[in-house]
C-alpha cells in the first residue's frame, strides 16, 4: 500500500534560557524546544524526514529504509514515525548486534533491523551499496544517513518561521543569530538556507572534523544555489562523537539544575558547553540575543550517561 503523508505539523515552544554565565555576560538565549514536539518523534529529526516522506509518496513507495548506529536519533524518529503513521521501516545498523535503549525502541516500533558490522557499514559510501537492499526491499524508499541532504535541509527551514512567530512572547524585537549542535550539518544548512544571510548560524560540531560536516554543508548549499556563507562551525566534539568526559557531565548537570532544561551529552550538552566557552571568551557582546535549537535525542540519555562510557 503506497505511503500516505501524515497531516501533522508539530510546533515547538520558544523558551527563555536562564543561566548565571549568560546573565553575567548580558547575553540572552531562547531555546526552541524541539524535544517537546512529541514523546517519540522528537527533535529535529522529524523535520529532516518530511521531504523524504514526500519524495517516497511521489514515487509510490510503501515505507522507508535508512541507516545509523545503535544510538541513532534518526532511526529512532524514523521507526517511531512508521509506527505512528502506519508505514514499514527498515534500519541498517553499524556494528554488531547489541541492546541499547534506542535499539529496544526500534524493535518495539516494528522496525526491521539488519546489523552490517563495521566494515559493512563503512561501505555505505560505495556506489553499489544500496543495490542489494533495493532488490530486497523494492517497495521501500532509501533515506540518507541521518536524514541528510537537500531534502532534509529544506524540511529544517521550517524552524525559522516557528521561532520568529514566538519572538514577541519573549519581548524580543529581533535576534542576532542561531546556535545549535551539528552532527551531519543538515539542520544547520536548512537554517542557513532559510535565513538567506539575515542572521548567522553557529554550529557546534558534535563530531570530529574528519566526519566531513563542512563539506556536507557546502554541498547542500551548492545544490540549493546558495553561496557557502552565513554560518560558522565551532569545534565541540571533545575528542570524538558520543565521547562523554567528566567536565562535560558536570557542566551539563549544573546547567540542568540551574535552568531546568533537560539535556543529553552527545549533542545538546556539548553545544551548550561550547556556547558557554564562546560567551565567556567575549565572542558575543552584552545585549546579544541568540536562538538555541534543542535537537531532542533524550531517549539516548541513559545509555550516553553510562559510567562505563565516561572518559576521565
């Protein structure tokens, strides 16, 4: 049965973030709470999926197949959307079979899982990688890792209007830029496309430089016919993707206690710690107003905070 596009347009509240280090610097930050749009289809991942869903429906596909790791927020949102809106999903996973809170959810949501090992997953960039999977699942539409690419970015452009519509509720006449974690760079690219140079977008790199985020952002902007400008990437990975260290953990817990904002250490915790360092370094003058994107991913918080995974 061909996929039917769900008539769902989630909205996220925009809330003031109150932290002592922001007050000392005279910098204001408002958080776009994408973690609150839905208990399961949470964060920026739904917006990255929307364009792929429309493309799948236009091609007569019945569902979606994509790839990610055992803690993938992208696969979690895809599987949850499939369960919620009634279409089949298949996930190709990095590494060997393991149980994590995310994997447990994927199974519960009815996603068909295939573990590729590490070498098999590295082969995902080969030209012929998708051939056997398309033959096995001809009724499914393939979605890039993380929901990336131009389609994913265009879906994230909706975040601009969502935030701007709520500025008056904070008493803000305008804002001076965006700050968010960058994993594939898709959400960042979407905001850059939407802003068209009106406000800069700052991306805190939650992954090492060799993951190619800068190149992916350039590629998306180039495909859209927009120049490679309007954004800045800041190193924030702290030694590797999903690496959690004692300083990050302490900082995250302090910020949660002080603000009441729930965080996870892979993306939002790293992004806010990087923002604190930038603010305390004097990169933003007093009176600056920034929009921070909470990208969700809270379902992976328990596994990410496992003491066995925390580096000294």
